[in-house]
């Protein structure tokens, strides 16, 4: 669920990334069938690369943690979602695999690295956009 929330936030601000000529690509360890279902359910407009062997996860140092997934902080996170009237979706796949956010330029240089400490540990989209300000801004945004 935390990654669904994060992807929804990215989707909602896609125009701001587009204005900076930044492409968002998601990487998942899901099977093609599960990924297609997830893509349909979340309505996200980004390319999805499948990595069932988790080579990209390993290359970026993204581990797996039962303790992080069952940390009391996660229960509080889900409680807050329920209090907002959100429906929790059943977990499919590996709930212990940690994710992250990485900005990589066209030369392969890592401009931002945020490996998640727990499933809900994601940078705010506003922070990602702030970190992008020195990079590739072609024109001012008109909001």
C-alpha cells in the first residue's frame, strides 16, 4: 500500500516532471500477470520494468526486512489510512522487499538516492522536485 500511495503522488504531479523532461520509470519484482493487474488498478502512466530476479534491487542496495514491515510505525501508517476512509488492499507479492527512489541522469549518474528503511519510507514528491531544480529545468512551470 505505501508504494501505491507514493505512485499516486507521482502520478498526480506528472506534469511537473514532464516540464523538467524527467521520465519516471517504475521497477517491480512482480510477475507479468500481477504487474498488469497492479498497473490497471493504480492507473499509473509510467513505464514498468519487471525485475523478478531483483538484480536492480540488489544493485541499489535494497534489502528485505520482516522487522521493518511489522514495525509499529507501519501499523500507525495503515491506521491513518483507514481513518481517512481508505480501503486497504490485500498484499500480493513480497511485503518485506524494500523499495527506494533514485534519480539517474542520461549519463548514468545517480543524482538522488533514497533507499527505503521501511515500506512507508518514501521521499515527499515535493522534496524530489526540489532536488531536481538544478537539473534539466528547461522552462519555468506555469501553474
